[in-house]
C-alpha cells in the first residue's frame, strides 16, 4: 500500500469538483457529529436565541442533505 494515500487524495480532489457525486459515509458521519456538537452547545444557552439558532441549524442541515439535483 505504498501509493494508497496519494490515490485517496487524488480521488477526493476529483470528487469534490463533481457536483453529481453522492456524499461518502465519512462526510455523513462528520456532518452528524458537527450537528450534534452544535445542538449540545445550543442546549446550554439560556435565551430566546437558542431556538432561533436551533431552527437555523436544522434548516441548513436538511437543505444541504436533501439538495435537489
């Protein structure tokens, strides 16, 4: 596996520029982790703004997850 990393980087760079590609499972896991971290922080904020931020994160997350091709 001498050139494994280079091949992976090349395929990653190529796939970033392909608008029709589907997200990889790794990207989905990262998105879920970031979403959960954001929700965790927001839940400890005590104000009206936490509900606004919560709504905004949910809208952005789902709009990116289910983009119309």
